[in-house]
């Protein structure tokens, strides 16, 4: 846990000073509450030897704390207009490297060479799922991902069978997600309409589905959730373009009741279905 409290940044004043306005198009909500910032870094559980990849540093509020806790911080920011302010604020920290670019168009291996690096980020709500998938599917994966995301999205990602979703499975196949602290809306400027949660994902050494079967896994779960009101027998038939008899046969061979719905299956059951489908192919 961090014992040092840094002087808080006055976000509205900094924006005025540098003639900046939060971009709605980029989903910019700057985290300004020091207690919330410390909660995020504590959740990341960084050691002094670790390297951090930060996405969307904004004005550097979180970046400062990361620099005090890790060996190095590579911070990737899309908005060029923020750089003059950010460079001035972060000038005292010599272990920070600022990169201008779109994280979704950059291979993490180009940004950070360290094995087992940690991702920490306060990301715009609207890119949550694509950022997570980009990181988890990269050849050079982090060991841990700590994100500030919309509270309801964090709850969906951490769901148990009965409330599973395509998003939950897409994350849980790569690592174990847990919700840390809740960050209230008033911790941000401008203030969003909903509260956030600190989502922590500890990645497994290897995905729960063999790497050479992941494409099949994603095809099957997309088919399963494509028509949520339908039974798996019918959803898989339509999504995989097979007959209902073939769909029922696959499910029965995997010891899954064809009348169940996709949200009730656990990852192990999807894994059995992937193996049966692969052998069929």
C-alpha cells in the first residue's frame, strides 16, 4: 500500500490553463480523487521491479502514483492535445515514457519488452471490451490487468454460471477477474452518470482453452449467445449453421442438456463442447 499522498491535481484549473476541454467523443473523465487513485495502485499490487503499461494517462494523475510504485511506466495516450500539460506534470518522474498513439492499433510487444508486465488504466467506458480483448489476445500478454471500468460492466465480467455472458467468458478463459474497490462518480471530472469499479484480472499462464482451439471456442460461444432466449440446441444450430439434430448430438456428447441456455454453462462445459466439436470437424 502506498504511504505517500501526492498533492492532488486541480483538473479544472489545469484544463483552463492549457485551454483544454474534456472530449466527449474520447470518453474523457479525468480521475482526480487521491484516495481513488491510491485504491487503483494498491489493487495493482506492484513491486519495485515491475514494468507497467498505462492506457489513457490523461493528465497524469494515476501515472504519478504508478511511477512511485513500479520500475518503469509506459503511458500510451491517444489525445495529442493533452501532451503539453502531461509532459509538464510528469517531468519530475524519470521512469515514465510517454507514447502518443491508439492502443488498439499497437502490439503491446512494441511498447514493453518485459515478461509479466502489468496493465493499469482508467479507460473510457465505450472501449472497455475491445481493450480487454486486445490485451488478452496479444502474443505478449500481461500477467495482470487492472482497469477502472463501469461498475455494471465489471459485475458482468465477474459473473458466475446463471448470469454468464459473451464478455464474461471472453475474459474468464484467459484469467480470473475480481472486483476491487468501487470508485464513485464524483471522483472524476467531469462526473460520469454511473459509478466505476476497479477490475483486476490475474492471467493464467495459458488460456483455459488450448490456444489452437480458441477460434473454435469463440465461434461456439458467439453462436450460443446469438439468440439468448433460445435453448442451446436451437441457438447453436442457427449460429453454427448445423441441423438441430447435429446440435443436440454435440450437446449430449458433451453431457450438456440441449434445453439449457448459454448463460447457465460454465467454462469447463464450454471446453467439453469445443473438444467434441473439434473432433467432429
